[in-house]
């Protein structure tokens, strides 16, 4: 058998190319794939940041509107002023909407809150009241909507609903009992205003 130099040179060249591919190009190919993955992740992060940046004017406008609404709710009033403001609202709504206030009383049975994990004061105080209105269904609903939209921060939930005694010649009416939680900013014992209460 004769040794063919050309053939051997071609085989050696092929082996060198395969070895070069395995040792040089394959790791570079993996590095390029990793770099493309990093670029894709960076692009996704940038698109998310740009989407958030486009929302900044809308969020700033919404924040301003919420701050205006919060200022309208008088959440910094003293407890007595908050209750007085709500009672005036109830009287006004009752006069406008043709409902009668059957009862309104402070609710002594508060739902116990879980103990706070820190000694920080609660963000909001809840002042519970029970309110019973009597009137036509539509009038009671309108009255409660007006109380919810008033200038006192309140959570109003229905406790019970029943037919009121009906007199001959009168329209049917109902008695609607509501649990009301008036909300105001919690007392901060570090402020002079809180110490004076």
C-alpha cells in the first residue's frame, strides 16, 4: 500500500477543521446564544420600563384626583367632627330623599381587629354606627348612595331589610338597617393635635 500524501493532507486538514470547530466555533456559538438571550431579556425589561414610563402622566393625574377626593373627605377631622358631619349628611339626605331616620346609634360591638405586629398606630380609625332608614325602596337606595358619595369617608353595609308596617292608602315602605363605619386618619401620638384630644 502506498502512502498518498494528498489524501493524508486532506484528512489532516479535515481533522484540523473539525477540531477547530469543536474547540473554537462551538464555544463561540454557545456564547453568542447566551448573549442573544441576555439581549432579549434586556429588551423585554426595557419595553416594560417604557410601558410604565408611558403610564406616568396618567398615574400622576389619577394620584392628583385621588388626593383631591381624599381632601374632600375630611379624614383629618377629630372624631366628634367626623360624626357630626355624617349626622348632618344623614339629616340632609333624609330631607331630600323622603326617607325617615328610624334609629342612629353608636355601635358598641366592634369587630375585633387582629393584634398589630408592631406598635405603629393604625392608618385609619373606624367609628361604627348603626343606621336604620324607612322609606320607599328607591328612596332608601338613593339616600345610601348619597351618603356613600358625601364628604365623610364611610363604608356602609346592609345589615337587614324588611317591610315596614303599612297603613291603608300609603305606598309600601321598608325598613333598612345599615352598619356604618366612619373612617378618619388614625391618631399619631407624636403630633400636638393628637395630644390635645
